[in-house]
C-alpha cells in the first residue's frame, strides 16, 4: 500500500514537470510573437512612410475635420481653398492666426505630403 502511494506521488510530480515545460513553452512563443509585433509597428520605416492622409488625420482633423470642411475655430474650409501648393506649405509650416505652425512637428517632406493631400480634398467632393 505504502509503496503504491509513493509511486503515485512520483507520477504526479512528473506530470507537473511536464506541465511546467509545456506552459513555459507557450509563454516563450507568446513573448516572441509579442516582440515581433512590437518591432514591426514602431519601425522607423513606417513612420517615414506616413501618407498625407495619415498625417492629416493625426494633426489636422481637430480643426479642419476629416474632409477638410469642418471650419472649427475659424479654420479655412480646405475644400473651398484656392491656394496653391506653395502657399499651403507656407501656412502649414508657419501657421496663420489660430492655426498652429507645424515646422517643429512635421518634416519638410511630411508637410509637402499633407499639403498635397489638402489639394486632393478639393477633387474628392
Ligand atoms: C488649431 C486648429 C488648426 C489645426 C490643428 C490646423 N489648422 Fe489649418 N487652419 C486653421 C485656421 C484657423 C485657418 C485659417 C487661418 C486664417 O486664414 O486666418 C487654417 C487655414 C489653413 C489653410 C489655408 C486655407 C486657406 O485657403 O486659407 C491650410 C492649407 C491649412 N489650414 C492646412 C492645415 C493642415 C494641413 C493642417 C495639419 C497639418 C492644419 N491646417 C491644422 C486651424 C487649424
């Protein structure tokens, strides 16, 4: 009787060990997956590849709205604007009245992209 009991205990400890091995294996896979996900979403390549639309959605919709015609706080209606690319770039870079300047926030390239995107807002209506 006693012998059988101790055999059971050994078997129990063995399965426990296997459970730990399998469990930590899962954790390892999970961590690897999380690590891969992290590095792909915060890569610098993605940041420099931001499209004009993404920049607009991130920085400009508060005042101009998703379609550019919200006109909050006296913001110009971008769908009605007759300004050319160069003047838009100037306004975005240096700001105008209540519009904040973006030269410290966005790179020249990003400003050019988002300015080009505001020109497209005209056509989309
Ligand atoms: C804090 C609110 C605010 C934010 C944020 C903002 N704007 Fe403006 N924007 C304005 C206001 C107000 C005007 C009108 C300025 C004026 O003529 O007095 C304006 C004007 C403009 C004009 C000129 C329109 C015209 O025909 O006169 C452009 C182009 C423009 N914004 C683009 C952008 C872009 C692109 C962004 C994002 C990078 C942006 N704005 C973010 C408030 C904002």
